[in-house]
C-alpha cells in the first residue's frame, strides 16, 4: 500500500536548509550509522589476523581467508543489489541487510573455532554488501541535486573515518581483551541499529515487478568472485595456478556477463544495467574512483609493512600513526561537499588527483633511514588528496544518471570499490614482495630489501595515478535544477 507524501515533497523542493523532510533525514541518518558500523567491522580484522593465527591454531594463509571470504562475498552480492533495490522496498531491504550483519556478528562473538568464524564473516559480508548501495540509492532519490555534495560529504565521513579508526580500535581491544570482544562490542550497536531502523525507516521508492536472470547471477558470481579471488591470491599463492586460473575464469565469465547484460538491458531485464556507462561523467568518475581506491588500499597495506618491517614500529603505534589521516579526511568531507555544491567537481578533482599522484611519487623516497614522522606527513597528504576526490566522484557519478539507473549505478560503484581495492592490494604487495625477495637472495638485509620493494611498488602506483589527472577534466557537475524522483513515490509503511 503506497501513497504520495505531499509534505515530504514540499520539504524536498524547498530551500537547501529544508531540503529534506524530517522523516527522510531519519532514514538517511540510520543508514549512515549502519554503514559506519559495517565498514568499521570490515577494517578491524587486518590487525587481528596474527592473534587469530595463534589463538585458533591455524596457518597465516588460512587466517587470510577471514578477509578473503568477506571480499569474495561482497564481490558476488554487490552486483545483484541493482536488482534488489529495484525489486524490493527500502525497509525490508534494510531489515534483511542489518539482520544478516547482526546475525553474523553474533555467530562470530560465540564462534568456537576457525570454521564457524569463517561462516560468520560470510554472513556479515552478505548484509554489508546490500547496505552501501542501499544508502547511495536512497540519497540519490531523496536529496535534490543542489545539495547532494553536502550529503555525499557526510557519507565520505563514514567511509573515511571508519577505516581510519578500525585498526586502532582493533589494536586496543587485542592488547587487553580476547579477540571475540571485537565482535562482542559491535553486537549491541548492531542490534540497536536494527531495532531502531526497523521501527523508523520508511519506504522511499516504489519497487517494480522485475524478474531476476539466474544465468546473470551465476556469471556475475564467477566473474567478479573469480577476479577478486585471483587478485587476493596474487601476493600469497604458492603456485601460479592458484592465481591465474581464477583470474582466467573470472575474466571469461565477466566477458560473458557483460554480453548478456547488453542483450537483457534492451528489454530492461539486466541484472546490472551497463547503460550507465553511456553517460560520460559516470564513466570518467568510475575510472578515477578505481584509480583512487587502488592508491588508497595499496598505501594502507604498504605503509604498515614499511613501519613494522623497516622502521620496527610497534603494531599499536602503526594504527595511531594512520589515524590522523583518516580523521582529517573525515573532517574535510563536509567542507568538500559544500565546495562541490558551489563550484562543481572539476577543480576539486584536478587538485585532488594531482595531490594523490604527487604524494605517491614522494613515497618512492621512503628507505630504511626515513623518519616515521615523514610517513605520517605523507599519509596525511594522501588523505587530503583523497578527501578532495571521493565526495565529488560519488556525487558527480550517480548524479549524472537518470533516476531509474541510480540503483544500478550504486551497485557498479560498490563493485568497482571491491575490485579496485583487491587489485591495488595485490599489485602493491606482489611488486613489493617480488623485489624484496630478489634483493634478499642477493644478500641484502630484510630492512633494505623491504624498503627497496616498497620503492618499486609506489613507483607502479605513482605511474597509475597519473591517468586520473586528465580524466578529472572530463567530469562536470550535473544540472542543479534536477529534482529527485522519489517524492512522488514515497511509500508509507
């Protein structure tokens, strides 16, 4: 049973400070809190892997599956969210996503061993994969174009601060408590978000009676899952077959998936509508977003290697050193959002991509004699550059699409985030490991070999980052007189 909510429509089309009705602000706020908790959970695991290896009596390669399985599940489910967001109401999707995450957190908190903990991570990822596209699509439907930059700035706070404080929180918990408390402390927050969200979140879109194409689901799972799995194995595989076989299967399945979507979208039945890429701003934004995510994930992975393996900085100190950059990114996000609403994305993207590229070139100079304060300054500079990129990219990419493509655009952004993150991590770690191994075989010390490997890895990253700068000139701001389509479709309970 749906009805037009005229009061919400009035609020949405009023002045910027009254752009969102009270009920819509509640919906977006609850989704933001939920996404924050989920991203925090996703990032606390990295620091905990050595502890889990010891406590659970497993090998490091087995422990890596607690992260790899999470990424794989995300890569498989996110492409399907375009269909889910079109087929189902906002409220049941929120309850399903938050319910899965809460259930997974509960299972992890009481897990007696590795196998059950692995299942818990998969269940958690199933909910997490739905929530981010749900947030982005809801914002695009409820927020007028003139104020989307400011709202996307708020989303960028969540995306940047949660990963920044995750490793620090994990290190603090593990220094005084059992690893299960990483989940025990998150569980009441997840339960509260589920209960409050189920009570207050309303339906904000009108679902369509579309059917899912099962072959597309299978091809999507093989394609995106195979690519993420192969890329995740790139730096740790014991044989080339473990890497190149899943990459080959993933590439073949992805090619078949794309061809099938092109055919299905002619009848509006595509699982992931690729007509989004016919929009220039969306295409160039996705290219820049992929490069930026590769740079961020690569740097996040390499800098701890450098701090611990070369400078011998304690693990807990590593988390604290990386914290200021994330917090600065979060503080800048709403400011960048307001600037975007006034001047558009082009200037912000040019400056941001230039800072990121210059910083990666500068990180090439890290060696065994560098100060950890230099690392801190480099990470802060990288965070400033990324802060200037993420809010404009989120806003310009989705804002350039027709409303009926918002859900598909959100799913594509989430999918690219997973693939680019896996690719960046794999590239940086593989290049670093290969160079370090070669130098150690010739007699170099572990510290100098690792520093040289990091130098080469950042060189690769710096070269890739150059491609984002010319792309920035092609991303323009969408028309500010565009109005969201959701008000005429706002649904009641």
